C-alpha cells in the first residue's frame, strides 16, 4: 500500500513517484521521430535452473500505464506537472491558437477569486483552442488521411514489443472474435483507418499535452477505466492526485474524475497536469453544483460554460447523457429499480419538470462544435441503464441506445470521436445481445460498459459479479470496461478496494484479449506458466498482475527465502509434487533415446513435438 | 470469522454450532412421509416504507447447506455425530446388511491400534454393505422405476419453496440453456428419470446416513464444491470438522477431503459423522501414503483395500483417475506445464514404471463392484487436465476425456453413478468445446470442473480468474463447480480464503442458474433489488450471499445505525440520489392521473404496465 510515495524535493514542495514494479524497468521504443518515445515495462526474468534445461529467459515486455512516475530518471514535481509529450505535435499542426485565459465564465471567476488562490495549480498554461473554422479531432485528421504522431505512438504501444519475445514465449490459441478485425500487427495506418471510420477513439484533448496516447476500440487491447472521486470533506488536492496515481499504477488505462464538492475545478487542474492517462468527467455533476443541486434549474448556458471550462483544462472525454429523451422516462416507471444513473436521473427530472426534451439533446450539434474545438471525445452516457437483473434489456434501456446511435451519426458528421456507454446489471445470457445491438445501432462505435453485473445477490463481491460480465462482453467486442469495486452498492472504495477493482478488471480485459485472439496476448501467460513449471518463484511474482499480493500470499505459508528457490510448493510439499513427476515423465522419455526430445520440449516447435509424440507413443506400445 | 463456535456441553465434550444467518430461521418442508423433512433457510424481510407504498414483503426462502448446525433446536455433539436422517430409508429397502466390523485390512488395523484410540470417533457404527448380489445405488433403484425418499427429498429441495414467493418476487428473464432440459417444477419422477439415464447423480453412500440428499446434474441448480485438507502438522480433529462446517456455512454443496498425513482415517470418520453434505475423496492419496509416497510401489490390492476402507466409512464419491492411459502419458511431454493433477501424475509415474496400463483401468469393473455395494459415486478424475492456458484442450486432455466416456459406459452397465471431472486452465473462447465434447463423449454424465481459470497471469486472484470460467461453463451445462481460492498456485488457504472462494463460486453458480433460466432463480435477485430501491438496508444485508461482509462494508462509510434506515447511501449522499429521483419520476407519473399507476408498479403485472407505458408516453407527447 506504500507504492505511491511523496518525497520532499529541493525546489518547490513535494514530488511524487511510484515505486517501480519488482525486477522491472521502464524502457522506451522510439518511433519514426525522436519525440515519439513509447513507454513499456520490461520485466527481467531469471534463467531456467539446470535440471530444467538451463536456458536464458528473455525479458517480458508489458503494457505500462504508469507514466514517468516509474521512471527513476524523471522526478515529477506535482506543482509543475508532467512534461507535455504531445506539445510539439499539437503545435506543429498549426490549427490551434493559445487563448489569453479561460473563455468560460466560471473558469475566469475561479482564476480571479483570491479565496481559491492557495489551491490553484501554479503553472496553469494558457488554454488552447482550434482556430476558427478548424477541427482538431484525431478523427478529423484520420479522415483526411493524416497519420498523427499520436496514431503512430499507439501502434507501437499496442504491439507491446511482441516481436522481441516471439522466440521463447510464443504459442497462442486461435481466438474467436465475433467478427472483429483483429490484426496480426497494429500499423499506424490501421490505427488511422479505425479512427476514421469511428471504430476506435483516441481520447486526447489538445489541452492535455501531458497525455501518453492510447486507443479505445474493439480491434485493439481491451482497456479498463477506474473511477476517482473526492470524499468532499477531507481530501486534499495531493490526495486526489495520489488516488489517480494509485489507479494507473495497477493498470487503469483511463481515469474518470467523478468528484463533487467545492474545489473540483482546482482539483481537476492538478489531476490533469499530472496525469499520463486520459481523464474523463461527467460535466453535468459540476453543472448541478452550480445550481445548488436543483436539477430543474439547470440551463444550457450553465452546462455549455461547464463544458468549455473543462475542455480548456484538458478533460479528454465527457460523459453526456443526451440520449435520455422525454418519451423514455415513463418507460422506467414500471422498473424494479428505476433510474440508477446519476446523470440519467438528473436529466429525467429536468425533462419532467420542463415537459420538453433535454438541452443535451436539443443542443447536441452545439456540443459537437465545442468537442471538435478541443478534441474532447464523447462518451455518450447510458442514463437509463438497468440497475437490477430484473430491469435488464428493457424498453427504456434499448430505446436510449437507439437514440445514442442517432447521436453518434451526428457526432461523426462533425468528425467528433464517440464511444457509447453501456450497462449495468445484465444476466449472462442477455449480455451478448447488448453487444450486438450496440454494434448495430451505433455503427460499431466503441462500447464502454460498467461491468455488467451478472447477479444482484452479492453486495461486497460486486467486483466479481461484474468481472464475469465484463470478461464476456469484452470478448464479444466491448472496447473498454469500467471497473466496479467490492464496495459498489455499499460505500466508498478505499485504496485497497481500488487496487482489487483495477486488478480484477485487468483480469477481465486480459481474459477477453486471449479469447479474441489479440496477437501476443498469451505471451505473459506462457511466461508465467513456464516460470511456474520451472519453480522460478521470483519470476512468478514479478510477472503477476499484482506482484506484491502474489508474494505475500506465498510467504504466508512458506516465508523462508529458501522456499523461493525450492523445487516444490506448499500445496503438495517436497515429497509429493506433480510438477516434479511431470519432469520425471520428460526425463523418462529422454532416457528412452528420443534424440529430438530436448528440441521437442521447446515451446511451439509443433513439427518436432508431433514427431516426438508419435515416436514416444510407439515406444511405449512396443515395450 | 466467529460464525462457527464450539461450546462445552453438559455431557461428553464439545458441541459445535453455526451462528444463524441474520434474520433467518431454519424451516423444514415435509414430504410424503413424516421423515422427509427438507431444510430451507427462511429470511424475514421488513415492510416497504410508507413513501414507497407500505407493503408487506413476504419471507424469502433459500437453499440451505448448513445442516442442523443452524437449527437452534438441535445441539450437535461432535463426539456423537449427526442424526442419521436416511437410516430408515436405507434400512427399509432391505437390501443391505450390517457387518461385524470393517472389512478392509487397514480399517481393522486402525481399529485395533491402541495408539490411535484417543483419536477415534466414539460412536462408530457397524459398516453396512449390500447383501450379496444386490446393488444399492440410487441409479439402480431409479432404473427399476423406484422413487426413493432421497429423490423426493431432492425434488422438494430443488424447488426452493418458490411457490410461496411467486406473489412478490416473481419475474424472470427467459434463460438460454444450450439444450438442457430445464423444468418449470422439479418432480420426484424427474429426479428419478435423470438419475436413471445418468444425467444426474445423488452422491449418498449407505454408510453416510447423516447426509441431507442433494443432486448434481445440469437440469438442476448448479452446485459447488469446497476442498478441505489438513495441514499435516498442527490440525486437531476438531479443527478439521470445523473447517468442513465453515465450508458448508458459506454454501458448499459438497466437500472434498484432500487430507494427507498420519491420521486421515480417523479424521475422515469425524468429518463424515458430522457432515450433512456429501464428502468426496481421492483414495489414491491415502493409498500413496501406505507405500510411503513411492508411486511405483502402489498395487491394486492396496488401492482396493483403501476403497473399501473409505466406502465403509461413508465417503460419497471417489475421484478415480482411471482415464490416464499409458499412451496418453507421452502426449504430455511437449506441454508447457506437464501433468498438474496430483492423482494424474501418480498414475502417470506408475504407468511409466510398469510399462503397462494402470490398475485403475485394468480393474475398473472390480471397482464398480465395490461402488455399487455401498453406493459410492464415481468422479472420474481428469488426471491430464491442463495446468496452463498453453496446454488447454490438447491431445492428452481430450484423449483422457474419451477414455472417461468409455469408462462411464462400463460404470453405467453396473448402474454405478458417475460424474466426470474437467479442467483446469482454459481461455474463454475454448471453454464451450470442453462442455460440448464432455456431453458427447460421456453421454451427458454430469460434468464437474475446476474453474476453469481463464488466464495464468494473476496469482493471488485465481478465485476470480476461475470464477469467470466457472460461470461460463456452468451456463453451458456444467453441473458442479469445484472452487479455487485466491491462494491457488501460492499457498494453503486459510479460513478467510475459503470463505472468499466459496462465496465467489456461489456467485458463479448463481450467475449460471440465471443464465440457464432455472425456475425461481431470479427471486433472490428481485428481492435484493426491491430492498435496494426501497433503501431497506438491513434486508439488503440479510439477503446477501455474505451478510457480514455487506454490512461491514456499508458500516465502513456510514457506521451510524440511523444510516441503515436512511433513504440515501454513501455513494451520492442525501442531496443527490438517483434512486430518490426515480421515485420522483414515479410520483410524477402518478400525480399526472394515471389511475392504474399503483398496480403498474407492481412487479410482473406486464399487461397493466404496458398500458401504463402507452398512456404515459402519450401524456408527455401531448403536453
């Protein structure tokens, strides 16, 4: 739990870093230009012991969301923020201009307010906006045939350096992808083409140059999101930033800041300036605070100002519940659990109070104009998602989904990147139709779901009830999975809950990657299994999604250092080990004079293995 | 963690009980004769608060594996064991006889050994065996058209008293069962017919009369198994019994005793005499101990004696790795993780050492003779199950599965009940073929799988990697799921790990029941969701699979008693609650003069609801 640390630095105030993962180092793969430096985590593995063949095990490269916080060569000063890795790319496109200050009224007020001065991030940059008449979305570039540095960065990142690992860890089962276009290698051109046709998004606001680009789409690695929300009363700004770091340390690909309360404007600035991953928000939450929580008093003007305020800070995607239409609202009255989305219920209340369609719906094209001026992506919210198994896949939910499809078409007319949010609570047999309907209704725009939870009866374990659904919908084609913690329905997650939730969702996403047959996905599994068979305990911990927990569980039973090089484990003990007997089987086969046995044992040499099996089988039959 | 308690009783030694679940009482439903008393847990729920309509919520009945330990009217003296609920049923069939003492040599030796006297269960009964020429298996009765009391008991138990709950908690989505024969109501005749055709088993040794009958088959509720193993050095016999009780308290349908070490004969006696659920073992483990761990020194005679020893104690099912054939063994040499099943590796080693088929395979019909004399069920072990994603679904695994199918046919010729064990480590997209192949190769004999784990990269979280696979294979038709704890691959599970593992598997099994459309499966979800919407916090805890954890998580954020009747929760706080807004939506709809609104809100009144929606939608459009 001490992995995120604050240190006092020589200059101004505190610096934050994340402890490196064990046996790991940060490496960068350079792209076509020196300023494309794609980070990966390189895990050094030990040699195979002599009795298993004494071979070298090359390092394992894995996707890394932790930013420069795990780079010992970089010291991050919280008060200065991260280096703007995308600055030159944005600048050289020549289609943006720096503003003199925030153009939102609220942003101006906060900046002028002496009472918030002590909370303010010290190095606020001038906000950037598209020049008049320009569209700065990645989709817009993609549709013009431009491969941006962001796209090339992503292609390198998605490939995970698998070429370097093919020798030892190869071997993967064919996937079944339900019609996805899984590529053997991700090229920058493929990234471009997927963004151009709307099948993937690159959430990357021009005001968030610190961002390390990533992509959300079903032909790429399945991503996960972790939520972060201040607990109004006590959290300091440093604590909020630390929560974000905690989330990316365990593998969060994006973080949603769902904070409410007084200083969310300033908190958001700090989070953005220090975040290497895309940040999403639900702007209606802040807009509601501006009208003291009275949903019916919300106006387009207040909401619009909030969008601009947040866009100029650098928020990368907005959840917008524009699909909640007036005629959908009564469809929820017969539900067992009504409307459970906060955004959805706010908009439903507004619609009822005004007897009209919501300003999100009626002003949707104006919202698109804002989105494309900063490259904020839509995350079209499912305000009417089911909150119980009983309410799954009902008319309200699917009615809204169809509206989200119509809105997607409009967004795409503006070249605005768009993903679609999904449920919620759905039993296992009804998940697939959600994916199929979303792909059809929303023209393959990326799907981003919360779980879904496959039963209601296990509060305290909803990371698990939902991971079952998440793995399945990820397999079916969902592009990003929003985590659910074990505190869901019960309380606010603490750090331990966040860690459990993120790792659980990494499992779901990885299970989906394997199932879809994402190239190279199985290498980490193979490396783990090889280490397991060879009793390389340290390597098993180091390859694990949660090395600390794996080690501590092992040490609970066998705490001694010697146990970590022992050729047995606590399950069977030293005298009775199935792994050891397996080795005996191999030795026996070798002893019987199979010349090619050593080579046959190497992973993936199928032809040799086949020959070995045939010969082996023959030998035993003849005796 | 204090739910299982030892108390000192007036007579001889300690009495054990399990704390009742909150707001729950043990009830019994009587069958066609007074001695068929089927236990259920009845959860009392509070009334709906006035602002939600002030209705009575009838009690919820749920399946109960905890035996009389949660019946305050019964005091269990560990040293005397449970009451033999099946005694009269077995006795009156008139096809068994009492023996003067154990007929196994080992059983006789242990009984005569003064050194083990202090460990011995005090009230050992005379063992019972089929009279010469008789077959006492439930399958044998079923095939003769006899509905045994066990079968009737099971029919009542599987129906879960859902008729009593239809009024309030009804409403269920259609399942998709992949060709299973899901029944609207389970009749005793259906139980009989499923057992007769081998699609379900009733593990119920005639020497385990204390057993509360249960069934394993894909047209019944999905069951889960928890493993129990003594930790050689320190465990006392009381501790072993307590571990079993801990497992059934959280919902284990069967318990496998995988103990090794010195006093397993005596420990097993204690466990059986105090267990209301079927107990399974892997007899080869004990046989191996009898030859000091030297696999190659195992003989048919030693193994046979072990089978009889355990059968006469009352073990209900035996895992027997008779499918490991000599020609399969070399198929594992090219694997990444070899043979990971302990039983499988023992047999593989034996086969190699002797250059011949195993005594389990060659003496299979003699084993059947033993099984039918006591009604022990086969759990045909998958000794060659894959231990890594890489090794999934390979020739060794599927070759063994085909052999298990051949053995099933032989077992059925003897009317011996049989289920089939399955993997292991299998990626998501390759699970379904496991189920399909098992159904085909083994003629729909029940499948009983370990997980499967859907990735190798998360040691410390393998309850989750495997629950994903378990929920899916349960949905596809697997009848029983063997739990995996979070310590898997790392160490020995402690009580907390067992609890987490069991509850995680209850989730997987329940998700599968919902997905298959098992009748009434959704009632508990509906009751939970109704309580959730109505802010009945105490009811939410009480309905949960793990009431203690749900309550403690809630109390971490909102510890005050008043929060448990508050109409909000910690996620949104009192001023901003989507559930509350949903109620506003309902109130608004009511206020607008929809006469039928109150009725429309009631769950399941689809016709009225439809009408309501139509009218509701119309109203908003007209305004």
